[in-house]
C-alpha cells in the first residue's frame, strides 16, 4: 500500500518534469519555426529560466528521497516501474556528479561557441572556432573525470546518447562496416553503369513539394491530427507528449530529393513518438529510448522503405501525375537516380552507401580527441586525411570540411555514432521483419505501409524507453548489435543497381 | 544600500514571474494558432500546470516578506519602484483573499462552462448554458464577499479590468453616452442618405487580404521584426515581452472589412506592447495598464484613424491598385461604405456609432445580475428587451442574442465596459493630440502615421503600467474620464456622413 502510494506520488512528480520539458519544447519549436528576429535575446533568457527549473526538479532532495525509498522495494516493482526508478536515478546521479557552477560555465561556453562556429563556417576559417572548441573539449575531458570511466574515456560520452554502448564494441562493428563499405564503394567506382539524375534537379515549386511530402507522410502513417509539418533552416522532429509530434523540413526548389527524404526521415522519428503508449506518461519513459534506436526508425523509413523499388512502384505514378518533369522517366531510372552513389564532402547530402563513412570518420576523430591522442588544432588536417582515405574526396576549405556540422559547437560529443548505429539496428530489424512477414516487399509494392508501421509499433515503439537499446535489440531480433545485416543489405542493393559481382 | 539590494532581489523574483507568463503565453498562442487537434487535452494539462506554478510564485511567503520589507521604505522609492510594490501587493492580496480550493473549483467550473456555452450557442439553446452560468454567477457573488466592496458589488469586478473605476462613475458617463448615441442614431435613421456597401462584399482572396493587411500594419508602425500575424478563429493580440508581440485575424473571402479592421485594431494593441520600454522589464509594469486603456489604443487606430477620410485619401489608391473591385469606386463612396450605420444584433460586427450601445447593454445587465436585481434565467428576456429599446432590433434566437459572446462563460464579468471606455479615452486623447499637433489630419492625409505613433508612445505607451488608468488619463489630458469628446466626435462625423443638422 505504502509502495503504491509512493509510486503515485513519484509519477505526479515525474509528470511535472515531463510538462516542463513540453513547455520548453514548444518554446524551442517556436524559436526555430516562427519567432520574430528581435526576440532572440529575450527568448534565450526564457529557455535558460526553464532549463534551470528543470535542473532543480531533476536534482531536488525529493528525488533523492524517492530513490532511497525505492531502493528497498525494487523486488516489488513491475518491469516498467523498475525502469522508471533506474532512469530517475541515472539522471539524478549523472547531473549531480558535475559541479553546478562548472556546468553553468559549460552552458555559457557552448552558447558562445555556437555563434563562433557560425561565423567560422561562414568565413571558412577554423581559427575563429578553434579557441572555443578547445574550451569545450577541455570541459568534456574534465566532466569525464567527474563521471569516471572503466575502459575508455569516450565511453562516458557515448553513454549519454546510447546507454551501454562502448568504444570496444563500436571499434568492432564500425571497423567491419568501414572495410565493407570501402570495398563496395571501390567496386561501384569501377562499375560501367553511369546513373543519370539531372531530372531530379529541375524546378519543383515549394508548394508542389509540400503537397507531395504531406501525401507521402500520410501514406507512411504519420498522424496529422497529432502533428504538423513546417519549414525551418535544418529539419528536425520534436514532440510535446505523444499527441503533438511535429516535424520540419527545408525546401530547395531545384532539388526533388532533399525535402522529400528529410520529411520521410523525420516522419520515421515522429511515428515512433506518436506510437508511445499513454500508459508510459508520467514514468519518464514515454519517449524513444536512445538516439541510435530513434535513427533506426527514421533511416528505416528514409532508406530501407523510401529508397526501395517497391515503394516507388506504388508512388512513382503519383509523382508522375504531379510532376511533369517525370513524365518520360521510367521507374527503373527514377529508382537508380535516388540511389546514385557519389562520394561527397557533406554528410547531410550523402547517399545511403557512403553515409556511414561520414559517421565513422567523426567517430574516429572524437575518440582520438577525447583521449588526447590528437588535439583541436589537428582537426582540419586529420579530417581531410580521413576523407581522402575513406571517400577519396578532399575539402577545398574548412566550411565543407571540419566546420560543416554544428554538433561539436554545442558540446554534443558522442552523438554522431547514433546515425550509423541506426543503420545497423534498422537492417537487423529488417531481417527479423522478413522472418515474421516474408511477403513484406509485396505489401510495400501494394502500398500497404500499415503492415510495416504495425510491426515497428509492436516491436519497438510500444516499449518507449522501458528497455535500454542493447536489451531492446536483443528482445526484438534475438541478437546483439551487429554490422552483418546492414553490410549484406548494402551489398545486395548496390550490386543490383551497379551490376556488380556478388 | 540594503534597499537597493532588496530591490534587485525583488526584480529578479518578478522577472521569473514574467518569464513564466511568457512561457504560458507562447503555449496559449500555439494552442489557438497551430496546435494539432488531438493535443487539446494534454495541452490543457500543461496550461494548468504552468498557471499553478504562477499562482505559487504570486502568493509565496517570499512575496509577503518583500511587501512587509518595503512597507517601511516607501518614501525612499522612485515612482516606478512604488508602482512596482503596489502592483505586487495588490496582486498578492487579491489572490490571497479567495480560498485556494474555491478558486480551483471556480476554474474547473469555468472550463466546463466554456464547453457548455459552445454547445448552447451552436444549438441556439440558452437552457444548455443556464445551469453553468448560474454556478459562475454564484462564484462571482461569493468572491465579491471575500474581496469586500464599498458602494456597489459590481465595483469589485470592474476593478479587475480597470483599476479604480466604479459603477457610480460609469452610470454617469455611460448614461450620457447612451442618450447621445440613441438620439444621433434616430437622426441617422431619418436621414435621406442611403449608403451603398455591396462592393465591400465581393470576393477578396485570402492572400490579397493578407498582403494588404500587412502593408497597412507596416504603415501604422507595427514592427514585423518584433511580431507576426497569423490566422485564428477569433482575432487577438498576445505578447511575450516587448520583442515578440503577435496578432491574429480571421479572413472572410466575401468581406473586405472584417480582417482588415480587426488587423488594424489588433495592430493598435500590439504597437502599445512593442513600445513598452525595456527599463520596465522585471518590475511587473512592463505591459499595457488596463483593458480600457488598451482598447483606447486599438480602437483609436481602428476607428479614429482607420475609418477616417484622411487615412483612405492616402491608402485607397493603393487598395484600388490591388483590388479591381474598387476601380470605379470614389474615395467618398468608399469612406461612406466603411462607415455605414446599421443597428445590428452582433457586437463584433457593429459599426462605430452603435458599438458602444452593445457594450452599455452588457454593462447594465452585468450590474443588475451581480447585484441580484435580475437572475440568470431572466437574461434572454432582458437582453432582447434592451436590444429592442436601444437599437431597435430583436434577436430571433439566443445565438444571435445573449449567447453571442464567450466572456461570461469563462467568468470574465466586468470586462465588457473596457471596450466603451476605450472609445471615451481615445476621443479624449484625440482632443489633446489636436491641441499638441493641430495639423494632425494633414499628416494623416500625407500618410505620416509615424507622428501619431510617436504621440501615443510619448503620452501612453512609454508609461507601461506605472500609472493607473485614472491617473494616466489625467496626466495625458489634464481631465478626468468624460464622454464629452467622444459624443462630439460621433456627432460631427455622422452628421457629415448622413448630412444631418448639427
């Protein structure tokens, strides 16, 4: 009885934390989508106020007392309740380990660094950003000492985004993946097949793209009664509970692919959040479990579904109806064009095959940097060397090289691997899905995307954050994280497109 | 020294209250403008959470200690600091007087009542709304007993929206105004001038209306870098600080007037809030002082400026360029059409002359109801009788009668008089403005609306809430509230349009 009552008290407390997060989320969304220019400063102050309120709630003595209380009753709790307590404890301890004043200074350093990064990127001058990045890396190294680590300093940072993942494990799977992709890429480069994609670069009005994007999102199962799509500089997904899950995209009038595939990608994230069951509200577990699992959903929809031939077998005729540019293009040529392989400098524009190499480069650099094997000043050189080695391309300036992503400027070290992990998890899920539903490709060809949605909901979405990523992938597929299925998938797909021996 | 330090502490505290208000405001705006349907329930919960946090801040012991401390140092404070303390104290005491549980029950009753009102309005059936409204009136009567009153119970409610205004004063000015308008209206009805306005009811696309509205707002001095305009069911203005002041409107494709004049109206509110000086931030005074003064600004722009001949002398050619419907219409005919007098049933559609009668009817009804002279069940009958008497029209059902406004459903008794007060204040300001700037009509004719904006800023906006409405109108005009100037203004304007003896 006492435990039941205490559980209800705790849920009410966590509910308030969730509500505060929602408030911050709505305000953040508004900042990115609609806020008038002159409001920037006042808005930053508001965000600062709300996050300090959130900090207070997460680190209060009340939380400590909840944790201490439940320590003695863990055996009486359900799986969800245990996960709820563990999650609360983890957050409390993580936050408490770092001295409050140091964390505050870090936040200030980040906000200054973001502005410096923007300026540096605009001018293509790494030197503008360097002193700021050095500070941030110093902070990260300092925080790692507070947090403590067993094998590798970088494990601490990985853990922030993908609970339990380690350098040891990533070295194995990413090593295997890198070698396989480089090998396949070399074969593709030698292929006599040349793919034409100029018809994707004709003019497509924003309005037409928007309409088509909405059509595809509805077909995928994105619920517009519980979400909306808007335009922002960089595409993102954000949710305030499971009934208001919004996505954004960015339209380019001379590029058919960019907005469409980013919408499908964000739609994958959004469907995950829309599917979170109501029962998890107030447990702190009512959201996707990790960035890696989240990327598995978005990249599954974007690539495995959205860049498949079956998908376009059903939707290309619709595209042809709407876009006269495609009237004389065959399905086969369209399919090839959206899958053209072109080693390039910019991660966000990369094709499905080379994308993971962009991530692995960042992973290797972050790992070396955090462990003091290289320093910030070495970054441009190391970056360019790795791009040369893995992708065979070399940036002509830092804007299209080491300065291209904003992640480091706000201190998000350890985040990048999530994207490649998403690819691996996704292919593992596909393999299991094919066992459960052998005719899944037929279903796609018939436009029955609901079958996929249901499978993902039953196997992934409905669990929210109850199981940690490593547990979850084991529950779903019976196997641990592996690069095997993704490598098989890539080999098969690109051998077919580029007529390679396989 | 001690006082200075304490003042800073208090300002930091009030700043947090302001930030919480901003957060609530942004979330409310989003609810009205963009929120997906299914989010309603979760969003209401979020709003509830934030308002209870706001309640806690406003009634904390900390606030009590601040008030007690400054009680002894009032003579050392500046005008602004004194106003800050008085405002804080007033809010604290007002809120504290009502038992917390009763207030909570009132809020719940209101939210239920709003839904009942909507249903009742849709079906034109007052009986659906009656039991809810009876509860709300009972609550109001109960709260008045907690608050206490000197002359008239209704004074308590007036005070919530227009500090210091009383039934005694309103009976005088509204009585005078009512008699003058009824007299003028009868003359207008007898005029041989018949005004044609069918060209305002042709088709005007939403996009064209939107563009033209934005053009006019910019000319008025509304700063789009510190605001934005969107569409919502009912037009409103909302601000989050002075750098993000948003307005909404509603477009009707077969009505040129509705969206345009509501945009100008809301623009008047918005310019007031955009002009609030930064120095007032963190004092609790960084906003318009009362609903009456706020309406004086919005109605000044909407009617005194926006429905003047000078204004259209400069902007009608622009309208003609954009709208072929006006190609063969003369300025004179356009001016008459936007000022046509038609006694009607719906307040929000009323012309400038009859508008105040709609308000006076509501004032007389609220006053009688709160004092127990009539009861809720009498409302439809009394409503219809008064419309017959003052305006010569009679509702055929309650939807176009007593159910038309939502104010009573959420407990906003005492709010309506603000609209008519705004008309009176506005005409008093116009009179003073003409003394200061005798060539103001020429300026308007030349499109120099900046002159008006500057005068309003210097005389009204820059004070924020430092002076209470009665003080403020005295400071600006040297006179107390009076109906005299508005009556003069109406007589002059409509005698001219309808060729009456004057």
